[in-house]
């Protein structure tokens, strides 16, 4: 049994999957068991690397932009542009580093037209937290731009806090809607209107312990959405899994995950890997053509819950109440972990750990999150704010761990040199076949809580649990 160096409890928690800690939880609409906030473990390196990428890869907006009219700032004017950005607990070290550099780089690229500053958005883990209330709380600081998660778009639009971007984008000669990964631009759209300009994309993924697979001669499936099905995921996890010896010691955890036996202090019921992500993988999207959630009562949705129920109660690959996973990661006795790229620690990809899509539950799509820039509705001059947004976008988008614009596998390898084998091709495959969550944060939380509480921890039949979940989602939407 070998011990891998450089593994900490914090890196283990970051590896549990989208929803495990504040950063990943924020992206998935989930809260987390209370844990100390980890400092950026690779902070200086991330900052330097992001700044270098911004300087070398970003096109100079000033050179491409039309000559500024009388209302636009002149070079050297340094007009203040406050930007509302999530705190470290929510944004995570990579996104935070991206903006720490991006605000400075955007000012430089604008030839001093703008001076960007950050307005910290607080994240209090409460049952009724919302992005709209958090943004309203800093109204006195007059933020003009805001960075937000795709899952918070509906909330912000419902409370009239974002300026539509359609007219600005239509008049922008440099805007090319066809340059984005499929579906990424649309994830910033609500009822046909574009409100968000995506600056980063983050697919959910599985991380497989290739070193242990080699040691134990475990045959791994191909890392594609066609091959890494729910059944292949189960077979692989079972091949890794060895129960702990009855006289003490460590076995092998086939899946790094589990179910919280009790709700968190904010009333959230959690399971890892997140069942909402698996449902998105199965369905491709949650809303039907009329905006309802009838797809959640399909046979495919019920199959996902039955699969998870078996993982928990029959195969016992997801344990209830057992979250002490650090010893298994430290010893290297684990099979499959989960994460999202934007929130994953660079150290997770060391050794022979290999990137796989999130297990495919049916739609042939990989659950993926996007992060957006928008113009705050109260901005004093939207035209100037859009010009400032263009400069900020040019600084942060190319420096993102995975940019929203299509790039080839070689470019991804440069952005993520820590990848092993040909994992950059796996990421391209995932992004070309991405699925985006079209539920709101409150709807997603209601879906998760109802399923975990009533089906996984209770005795409700999956079909009935999904019916109750839809009712809870509808009530949540009506209450917001």
C-alpha cells in the first residue's frame, strides 16, 4: 500500500464532486457540510499562469473596437467599473485567481480607459440564499458588471437585475455566436433574450485511479460517453471496491462519495456524486417545451433513482453517513472520484489518474456548468458598461481553465498541462456533447432535497418521489 504525497483533507473534499464544498455546491445549487474554507492551494502559480495566458492569448479589444464616441472613456481616463464577484468560498481558487488577474489585465488592455475593482458578494449558507438578494445587498457600491453561475440566471432575471445584451451583441462586429462550444452561449439566455456572456465552461467529470487499475489488472472502459455508461461505471466501481477488513484497516472505496445521514445546518440533503447531475445526464435538460418538468416523471428518470438506490442500499458503494474518505485517498485505495473542472485542484490529476466523462445515464450528453458576465440593470450608462464588459471578457475568457470558445485538444493541453495521457481529447469530447442545467438554483435544491430525503433516506417509491420533487420545484419557483 503506497502513500501518495501531497494529499490533504481539503483536496479530498474538493474531489468529492460538484456539490461537495462551497465552490462546487454553488455551481450545482447545493450547499455543503460546513468545512473550513481552503486557501488557494496553488494560488501563486494559478495567478501567474492565468496572467500569462491573458497576456499572450487575449486579443486586444482596444485595437478591434470602433473608435470611441463622445460617451466612451478615452485612454488614460481610468473610469471606475465595480465588478460584483463571488467570494472564495463560492468561486473557488481558480475562478478567484482568474478575476484577481483579469481586473488588472482588463484595465491594461483598455489603455487605461477603465479601472476595474471587485465588489465582494457574500455567500451565507442559508436555506433561502439567492443571488438576487446577495447582489441587492451591495447596491450602495454601485456594481456595473456581475459574474454569476448559470444556475443563478433565472433568479437574477426574475428580479430585473440584468440588462439584456442582445442589441449590444448584434452591433458588435467582433461577436461571433458560432465560435462557442455547442450550447454554451445559449446557457446565458432566458426566454429568448441573451443576458449572460459566458467566460468559462466547466464539465462535470469522473476521475479514475489508473495506477491502482494497473496494479490490480482492472480493465477500464473507454473514456467516452458511449462506453462509460451507468452499467460500465457500476462494473468499474465494483472491480475496485473491497470492504474494510472486519478486524480493522482499510479496504478500497470503489466510489469516493456517499450520502449525508442528516440534513446540513441549512436544511440541505446531500448525496455524492450529485443525483441532479446524473438526472441531467439522463435527460439532457429538465424543462420541456412548455417550461414544465414532466421529463422528470419519465422511465429514464426513475431508472436513475433506482440505480442510486441500489448503489446505496444493495451494493453499498455509497455509504450513508460515512464521509471519512481521506485515509483512502492518502493510501491510494480508491477507484472513482468526481469533480468539475473549474473547481478541481491541480493535484487531482497527478500520477496516472485519468479523466472520464460523468457516467452517461442516457442522453449521451455530459453535464456542464457555465460562468457568465452580465451588466447590472442599475448601471448608469449601459453602453459604457458593455464596452467595459468587452475588455474584461477579453482578459478572463482566454485565461479560463476551459474557455467558452471552441479550442482544439492541443490548446486544452496547454491550458491544463497536468493532464495525463490523451485526456485533453476526452475534455473536447465532453464539451462537444455538453448538457446544461436549465433549472434554477431553488428548483435544483428542491429536486435534490426531496429525492434524497424521501427516496434514498426514506421509503418513497422513485416514481412517487419524482412526482413530489416536481411539486416542490413548482412551489419553489412560485415562491421566488
